[in-house]
């Protein structure tokens, strides 16, 4: 499931909670950032 984070209030919003317009259901903010996956990134050192 795709999760978004509201830029104004910091609430985590799922795709099911978003209606026709892309707005935060809690504060009404318009800017939602897609949450990055929780997996760790391995960087190989030289």
C-alpha cells in the first residue's frame, strides 16, 4: 500500500484515505510527499 506524509501536519495518509482531490484529510494541506520504503540501503565502500 502506498503511504504519503502531509507536509503541513506530518500525518501519515494512505492512498485509500485520499479522495478525488489530493489533499490531507486531517488538515486540508495540498502537499503530500510519498513515503520512502523502510528497507535499508547498503552502500559498498571501496
